[in-house]
């Protein structure tokens, strides 16, 4: 699969020759992305141009193309972190990425931000058009936030590197690029005298009234950015953008418009915090450039007949669009009066085209004109404004422009929700597939500066008139949008009950990624599994005969947002059961529910289903309020039905919501009743709801039942607490905590049995976290461990999240990526040491809970059935394999582990095969691979050294004689790797700092790629004695060998107790217990619950037998 984001980054940073190569010979995946990015028509034109760039052998001269403001790609390089593409990256902007662009009062970048490309969507046709005409073209991308003088200095260096210090160089500059060019000419006149022309496209030579609107947040680009950005308000954005000297240097010049002198006084901008220092810099720039005019070598191409702000009407309301005067004498962004250049009273050669500011670079006639000017100094475009418009048209066109911008803002609001929901479902920004929606949002955002922002389309334009006249009549009222309809009813009962679902040909429940079926999903799972034929029940016996649970554990059902899994209902083969993906726990809100409902309804309609029966997905305990969930559902239903109507596709006809809870049943009925009129009157997309509610008697009965249920709630909680204390409950569903790092923000979301906790954020410099994290492994006492762990917890975890964790009883599962997995979560402490000097297990996460990790990669496996499930348990033990790095304690550990499994195998029906590879002569790389490739093992235990290569993670692995490594590359050759691996070796748990899950997996991740569901490892160097005791306590716990009557433990319990036990073994144990990490399923059992009492009884009967009578079958090493 292609790395889509990396490919787009390559495209933006490509020079003209590289761009031509990409367009000439794209792969199938690249072709698809290019069509999404450019659009089919533009891509066809670009490919034709790319093929034409090879036709000329001799260059006609050197040309540098400069983009305008916002036309260059910007990337931040955080300290010790992976670079992040910020501009123009819609997903990062949604998540507050613009904050990385803030500058200091000294006009330097607060963060390490660099210009990394020219946005090809808006400049590719210009670049290739000039190249195809025979010019040697280079694109100069720059940091458009910076002072013009600083950018000009960089331009001078680039020109000399590209062409040599004495070669002539033409400059073709769009918008702000023209000011950069003139500043370069002013600072380096001797270099300019070497030759070349300057062609300016819509350059604001004396400023633009767009800039005061940017300062105050009134400009449409800023309004749209505020709609996208979920982190910053419009005022926050102004605070950031107003630190950019480059944009402030484009304020209207008082040298051309004397009243604009007021704009250079800080008092005017006091509500927006613009300092006098940056205004002084802006005024000085105008003064420096006033005489940089050369009519013989400079030309100007101006867009015209576009609604443009050309003056100020009301100085007290500069944050309002109507405070500025409109005219058609401009390109929509730059007024002609502020664009044109003159030498004395003679204007430099100026040409006109009816085109908006952002569309100039890619306009075919502009490209041809530029080619002509470069060759001859003149072009065929008119030198006067074509078909000058009547003044009466200004108001009409301005109204059309306002209407278009309002429609764009509404569209952008919807697009941002959809794009963000897809990103959450995909697992991260980089992992989110490129979509047409994302490209559309990008174009809407920057339309005024970069894209085609013509105020009136040809089809909408009023007739041209050379004389003034009365305003045109208002347009006729728009015809009402066609409506769609859906029948909805509410039934009280369980989704698994036949009566509740009568008449439905589809049943739906929701499913989170990585969460075992529960509540409604578990209820329907039990109901359909009970109806399976005997041969199908056998295949699901390991998970209690549950079909959906089995499919989840095997990764067949994933649960990504908007993905629906359909399977036939064995109770009625004409009906399907739909498992609707909800994405990751904690990230499911109204926008995500709208996506889920839309995809569910559209899928069922497309497959010919007419009647859906479903629970109110999204309104489970602790999730959305019923009212919010109903609104989101109906928005999704409406979108799906309108989409189906537009495509003349079959549509769903009815939905029955089934609700078991009496209180929720009443709330659902009322919310639907209120929504009927609201959705029917929507002028844009009406939805007619034919609602059949419960009878008044049914509502009254439900209200009484709800009151009684509330009274019982307290007693039920008390009973649950008692049962958990005496161990009389099955394994509880863990608390699932998802952690990811975006920029300088750690994001947390959680899901418990009772509630879904919305995303929380902690904004902190990551380097500080890594520094605190690194101090934990070297702590020399329990007190120091507590203090360091408490510091780490306070730096990372939001207060309410810390309280939630410690106040609940279930174990905790952390869903981590390769970056957040570096954090020693096991040692995070809830309190500082104070006077404590001894180990306090209830204060650390890893000893209070089992604390299981799950890597958020495509390799991470879902929960597995018990290892001992009827067949013989096969165990491979590898110990002390490096002759030149001996580890005597490792052989002792290996012998102890083998002996424990032999002891377990003495019980009939518990057949165990143990294979030993001990010492460097037996435990060679070839011997280990021979066993793994040619034999099947359920469990692998390794005791020895492990080497981690931070520069090349796939080269990491287990250390053998001669410094040889058994690495991820070799493990990828093993088709049937053991389902459980215990790597009791230094560094095996370290993951590389790679946020992209498509990169070559590290040694630890390689096990998941090959099918390992559970992996136990160490994060740092461990003590030999402590390692031995940890292995003993862990295996005795999971196998139920701790004594008569003591049940076998699930993995999370065994991990917790093993950590607690070795922590008390002195200094070595103190420094080792926190290193142990478990990736996988917290509730995995080596021994099924049903087999435990039988095994315990059999062990008691056989305990007196000599070893020779054991049921163990051991393969001796040769």
C-alpha cells in the first residue's frame, strides 16, 4: 500500500523535473491520489504539459516562480519528534496545528518551522507551462510569515546556487511573491543588473484591504479557519496571525492612500494586540520599495471585475466586512489602486484579465501571457479593463459573493466533522486516507488567496451593461428542496427478543475497536449463537459458543467508524445482523454517530433492506444524551436517504428503535416526538418522519418502571461491590484508555463498563515528558520511584482522568502508538512519597492494576481464547544463547520455567510438550528458527540479552553468540509463531519513535505482525534474581500452581502479582518490577475457567507420583 501522506509531501516538495516524472508514470495508487488532489480535468492538462517538458533540449533562460501568501507548504520539526506537515494540512489545522506557526516579538519563529514545498494544486500548471515552453524553471518556496527582507536574502542565495552568480534570472511572482522579488531587487541591485524580467501576478505592491480584515478576523479565510480549528477561537487565531511580519507588510500603504496612515498606529489595533514594532517594520518596507520600479523590465498582470475591498467606510468597525467599501476595480483581493506600479506618472506595462486573485497563476491565458513577456517584454492581453462594469452591478455581485461565502462556511463545517470522524476511525492523522472531502475543504479555506474566487459564475452573472440603471429584480424564490421520508417507531424490550424485531429484515448494534461484545451486542450475540447448527457451534466453543465474539477475536469484525459488518441471522435467513463500527473508545460523539447512521442506512438500503430494527447506538451508559443521539441519528438518516434519492437507489423505509431501559424508553419517545417538526421544516434537506410512538398507557407504565429501577440501583451497587470482594464474578471488562500525541498535545479518551469518557487533552512540551520518563528507570529507592512516577502522572494525566482510574476496580488497558508506548506507564504513581520509604503497591498503576498495553498498529491482535483448549500445550524455552555474553541466571530461569510446565503436565488431560534450548551450543539462531519454522509452539519463553537499534529498529532482536542478532527480519519468515511470547530480556519492550504504523515494525511489533496475541517483555535492564522470581510467580499464577484451591489467574492478575512479589526482593527487585510490560489481552487465561476445578482435583490425586510417571512428553536436546 502507498503511504498517501508521504506521497503528497513528495509531490509538494518536487522540483519541476520531479513533478514531471511523477505525472508521466504514476502507479495505480498514485494515479488515484493525483486525481483526488488535482481533479480529473486538471490532471489531464498537467500530464500533457509534463510530457511536453521533454521536447526542448536547449533552455530559453532561467525562471524562478514565487508563490503568494499561504501558497507554500509549512512543516514543523519539534525537538526529538517526527516532523509534522502543518500548512496546508486540513486534519492538522482541525486539531490546532496553526499554533505551531506563532512567531516571537523579535519576528523569529517560536518553533522550528520550515518552508518545505510549493502547493502544486495552485502552481503546477504555471510551473509546467513555462517548462514546456523551454524555460529552465525553479520553484522558490519560502516562509510567508517572515519579514520580506529575510525572505529576499534566502532568494538571493537560491538563485546563485541554481544558476550561478552571474547568470540572468527572470522572476514570475504571484501576490506576495512580487513583494519578495522587489525586496530582493532593492537589497541586491548588482545581482538584478545581471539581467532578467519581473512578471507580477496580482501583487499587492502598496498593500491590500484583506490584511486589516486578517488582523481583526473579518476576512473569509480566517472565519473559515476558525470553523475548522477545534482548538483555537477566531480571536486566538488573530493572536497567532498578527505575529507574522510578512502579512503586516501588506497593509495599505499611506504613501499611496494618505488616510491609511491611521493603520500604522498601534492604538487602532489595541483590541487585537498588534504591537507598534511590527507596524513600524511594515511602514519601513513600503518606504524602501517606493522607488523599486523598472518599467523596462517589470510587468503587471491584474485580475479585474471582481468584487474587491478598496477603502474604509467605518473606522470603528474594522472587524466587520461592511466597514469596507466594495468596487469592481480589483481582483477580489488586491485593489488596482494598490497593485499598480508607476515610474513618475508612467505606469509600468500592465495587462488585464477577468480572473480572481487566486486563479491567476494557473489561468491558461495568464500562462501564455507570461511566456510572451519573458520572451519579448510584451503580451497579447488587453492593456485596459475589458468591458468595464456598471456601478450598479457592485451591490449585486457583492451580495452573490456573501451568499457564496456563507454557503462555503456551512459546507466547510460539515466537511470538517466528516474528515475528523474519518481520521479518528483510521487511528491518526497520518493514517487517514486522502479524500475528495479533504481536498474540497482545503480549496474552500484558501479560495480568496489561492483558488478561483470569482464572485459570479458565468451561469449566474447578470447581463453586462454599459450604462447605469435600476438594480435588477431579486431572484425568484428557490424551489423547496425535495423531501425524503422514513417511518420510525419505538419498542420497549431487548434487541435479542423475537417480538421486538418482528417484521425487520435487518438488526443493528454498535461495536468499538478492540472491545469485546457487551450490552446489546452481547445480547444479540447470545441470541443468534444459540440458533447456530451444531457444526457451527463447535467452531465457537472456545469463546462460549458466541459467534460475534469469535469473529471479533479473530479480527474479522474490527469496528472502524462507518464500517458495517453484515452476517445472516440464523433465526431468520432473510434477515441480516449488522455490526456497526463506532471507532475507538472515547472518540465517539455526535459527528461520529451521524457518520455511523448515514453509512448504516445507506448500506442497508443499497442491499435491498427496507426495515431496520436497532438500539439507539451512541446513547449507552456515559455516552451521548438521548436528545443528542436522536439528533445525530436523524442527521445521518437524512443524509443517507437524500444521497440514495439523488442516485435513484433503493432506500430504507422504516426504523424501529428498541430500548430495554424504561427511563431511556421515555426519553427516546419524547426526543423523537420533538424532532418530527424540526426536521420536516428544514429548508435545505427536509426529512419527513412518520412517527408511531407508544400509547399513553405504555408511557405511563414505563415511567413507573423507571422510578422503581432508580430505587433499586443503590442496592444493586452494594451487592456488586460485595461479590467483587469475594471473587464471585467473572472477568470484568477492563477500563480502556487510549493515548496519543499530536504535536505538543497528549490526547486521552477512556471507556469503562459504565461510561464513555470524552477526549481530554494535556498540552505540554514532549521533551519534558521524555526527561521525566527517563528518570524513573534509574530511581534508587521506592521513595524516589514514587516521586518520579507521581511527577510523570501529573505532567500527563488530566485530573478527572486520574480520579476515574483509581476510583474504579477493573484492570486498565492502554491503547498506545509507538511514541506513547515509550512512557513507563506501569510506574506512574497516584501520590508523592512523602514519608513513605517502602514499596506501596496500591500507589503505582502497574501494581494496583495489571495494566495491559495494546499497540495501535495494524498488527495488534484482538483477544484470544485460552492457550489450553483441548490440544497439547507446546512450549519452547530458550535460555542464555550468547557465549560471549554469558548470563548464568538465564539458564536457571529457563530450567525453572520448563520445570513449572512439566509440573503442570502431570495432570491427565493436560498434556504438555517442552522443548529446551539452553546455553550457546544448543541455543543458536539456526536451532531456534528450526523449531519455530518446522514445529508449532503455543508458547515461547526467552531468557537472555536483547539488543535494540534505535537507528534501525528492524535490526533489533535477541542476542546470540558473536554479537549475532535474531531480528524482526528473521521472525517475519515464521508463519506460525507462538501465540504467547515472554521475552525476559533487556530492552525487548522498547518501541521505535515512529508514529507511522506502516514503517518496518520494531522487534516487539514483529511478533504481532506474525500473529502473536500476547507479548511480555522488559523496558530496561533487569536483575537476574528478580527476573527468575518474576517468571516463577507469573507462570505459577497463570497455570494455577500456587497451591490447593487457588484458581489460575488471568494475565493481568498474574502480571500484577508478579510485579508486587519481586518489588520486595531488595534493590534488584525495586529496580526491576516496573520494567515488565504486557501487550495483549488482559483477561487471557492459560487454563479455561471450566477446566480449573477439574485440574486442581487431578493434581491433588497425582501429587505423590514420581516424576517418571508424569504425563509430560519432553523432547531432549541433541
